[in-house]
C-alpha cells in the first residue's frame, strides 16, 4: 500500500506541474527521418474560483475510504485494486501485475498518420497543450508547423507520459505546434449507443426559420468575454466581500511563502518563452542550470540533506515534525500521521 500512496502523491504532483505554467514533460516528435524535440506546456489552468472542504474550526479535511458493510474506515494497508467486470465482479490486480501491463517508457512521440483537420471530431479532444521547441535548432519545428497549417492537416501520434499510453493530435496554429490528448474510440458513445432517433429531413419553412434565428445571433468572430466564468466571478466577489467584512472568516494553514525572493521561481511568460525559443535564444540546458528556479531546487536539496535519520526523527514530537515538513514544503503534511511525517521528511533528505 505504500506504493499505492506513493503513486497517488506522484499523480497529484504531476497535476500540479501540469497546471503551474512550467514545462512538465519533454519528448521528441518522430516520423520518417524527422526528429523534433519539444517541451509540453499546459494550455489551460484550473478555474480560479474553487471551493475547499474544511471543518467549522478551519481545519482542512482529508479523504478516507469507508467499508459500507462494516461501516468502518479502511486503512491504506488494507486497500487493493480491483478490476470490475461487466458482471459486476471484481478481480484483484497486484502492483506487480499492473507494472507488467504498463507501456514501455519512451520519450518518442510517434507520429503515425496525417489526416484532414476537419475529419477529427472535437468530441475526442481531452486536454490541450502547447509544444515549445526544445534544443538549439528550430528549423524542423518551424517547417512542420508551417506545412501542417498550410495543408490543414493534423498529426495522430502515440506517446507514453507518466507511465500511461496516450493518443494525441498534433496541430499547428500561428506558427506554433499544439497538442490535444484524445479519448480512445471505446470512450466515445456513438449515436446508436445514445439512442438518438433516425435523422429526418425538415421542411423548407422550418429550415428557413432556423437559418433566420442563427443569422440574427451570428457575429464575425468569437469574443473572449463571452467565455467568462460568470459563476466563478460571482463566487469570488461573494467570498471577497465576506472576507472584507470579516464575516465568519476561518484561519487555515496557507501555502508556505518563500523565505526570500531569491527562492521564488520567476513566473513564466509562455508566449515570451516560445518567441525566445523560435528565435533561437541560446542553449536550453545552460539557461535552465543558471535559472533562479534551479538554484532554488539546489538550495532545497542542500537543506534537506541535513535532516536527521529516521530513528532520530521518530523521537521528536509530531508538532516539531510538522514544522520541519512545512519548512521543507512537503505536500499534504496537514493530513499526515506522525509516521507519515517521519517517512516524508526522511525521503526528502535522501
């Protein structure tokens, strides 16, 4: 079960990286004799207005698994993964069996087919990304983007990311390569599965009525403000108003602030970064090594290496362990037991 918890934390970390504005994965688009190294950046971010569950005293709450038959919490060491069959039966799958079924790790984005862009239903799209050129040369990247945009083609590729196999669509727009992870064919319902009635041809009069209604609402282009999150904005105004009046405000643990500005990685302007790379702005590895973010990580590793042994940590009170975990920036520390804190701090030091 330790592996299960470790995997869950890794998935949470991957999601955090995916939405943080940093490149979280690198690979190489390959087809024929062409190889184009790229970095993946998330093209979206989470909704800014988000609710969080807390107790009436302001303590963050965690998720627990409950056995409905015995009405008791189930500890992690008792949890097993089960594959549900169509019959409703569950077949236990061990971590070793899962590992044997996982795809082989690779950094290749195997571009297998080009198809007309209009032939790919939007229903298959899952999550969008921006692909930035990686490395010193951008010639192949530019040529691929220009050719795909001119021919209105989309590339269908396979890749392995975070131990999972994906099908992705690679497209070009304004000289940039974009990617969309796709749903598998088995995940998309057909009209027959949904139970839609057979299509019938409408009368000329009814078609004209609909054409008139559509024309009345047609604009030359989509305005970004029409995609505003009205509910999120209203919720934010509500929360900020209550906070200003100090109406029932709870004090909960906040994300730890860096001790100095030097420890704070600089915010990434994605468009500026893309422009720099397309213009051949120097060696990526050298820039990364000299970046403040890299220096911050090095400082964190140096501080972590001074942590005491696991046995010495176990002798300290939980509150002292919590404060050390807070200083190290260990995620999920407020939900950890003393034993979990000892393991997390010791792991951060190794």
